[in-house]
């Protein structure tokens, strides 16, 4: 056995050669998904343009700088499979792969070249304990590798409000269930342009309330980056 073959066999031991999207074994070394799956992902080009559909979600609601979503999300798609494996089956490598893909789209755009730090949308700590990780943090780590900016994991947290639910009106009750965001370390983001990251954006309500808290800190600017965008 040649040295190259030996290394090849070792890499098969540690990285089973099966596409994470469809299970096919037609996959190149070092790749996570096969060519067919990779071609089925539909990229938006939103990172390069202002006034894109993700930015329009937030316009008039909150003063963000830019917003993007990398891929169009559709039901029963390869992307849905991959997101499921990533979020519920512990396949962090899928998130890291997608994070790097986001990072590559962001560095090609001149709208994101003054980002100082990445912040993952916080999960409830109980949820994070069950899952073992926050999927947004994994995405941030991939983005960070490409953009070379730090990930701030403990700057803002999410906590369930504990006051009694009965006396609240509908909106307040909803806010209680969704939790409130609380900046724990405002110094770390003062006068900085933050990219707030999450996996999927639909109505944007949760990202909006998180961004609102970040914007209360002196001199901050907030942009929003999501892996997938869905209008339904
Ligand atoms: Zn595949």
C-alpha cells in the first residue's frame, strides 16, 4: 500500500464517504455533500444587494445596516434534510460547511467588509443543553474562519420571563414565551458593527428583538446574516 492510499483509507475511517444530503456514495474526498446535492442548493445573491427580500423583512421595523440570507429554503429539499441533520442529529460539520459558504458570499460583497464581530442568535439555555450546541454558533464559527472576525458567544443571552402569564395581554404573553434578550457585556460591542447570525429567517420577529437589544448599546451597528430564507 502506498502512503497516499494509506492516508486515503484513514480518511475513509474518519469521514464516511456518504453524502450528508442524499446518502449517495458518489462523493469526492473532503466534500460533505455530492455534486448533485450541491447543485440543487439555490443561492440568493442577497449578500451582494441592498433592498433584498431579507432586508425588506426588517425595513421600517428596526434600523439595521444590511441583511442577507444565503439560500432559498423550500420544503422537502436537500437543504431541509441537511438542516435537519445539522440541528437535530448532531452533525455540526454541516453547519460549519454552511458557515464557510456564508463567509465566502459575505467577503465577496462590499456591504459586509467592516463587520467587527459575529454574534449567534442565542437559544434558550435549556434547548442548547438538550441539543448540545447552538446551531447559530456553529454557523458563526464557519463564517469566522473565512471572514477572520471574532465570534462573541456570551455577549447577549435569552431568558424566559418568569412573571405570571395571566395578567398579560397577547403580545406580552408572546414575548414571554419567546423570551427576552439581555446584553451581558455591552463593552465588548460598543461602537462595533455586529453581524447577527441565525439559520433560517421567516418573519424575523426573534432576530428583530435580539437586534433591538444590541442596538441599545452605544455606537453599535447591526447587520443580519442567515443561512436560509423562506417567505412562507
Ligand atoms: Zn447528495
